[in-house]
C-alpha cells in the first residue's frame, strides 16, 4: 500500500506537508535500522510514521483507533511498535501540562 492510500484511509489526504513528513520519516526508517527486527511490517510502519508526523504538526487530529485497525495489530502491539520506532528514530515527544497531570 502506498503512503497516500493509507493517508486517505485515515482521512489525512488533504494535509500534503504531513504526508511529506511521514514519507521522510519512513525513509529514515529504511536508512537507520531494519524495522523487521522489531516486528513492524510495511503498512504498520507507514501508519506509525503518519501518526508521528501528525503529532509533530499538532493541528492535525489523528484517530489512533482507526490507525490500529488499519495497521493490523492489536492495540498493545501497536503501542509497543510505535514506541520502538519512535525511539529508533530518536524522536522525543514534548509533554504538556495536561499529559503530566493525568
């Protein structure tokens, strides 16, 4: 599946900069490490790259439940793969007051 097809299924096809950022993150995955070692398939990797790009942009609403369903993994496995991929790419998430208070 192509990145633009997955973005369309997630309702993100109108955000061109987000798709470009996700494509860049996916290329970094290929260059920096072999994602098959951590058990992430191509579709799941693309979905996770789209989620990372969406959270970095901030103004885009990303539906994780739809992403988990599209990735073909259970939610726990998806979160584990998400964290592994994020750590492998050396991407840090900024926490805000709401997330710290919960």
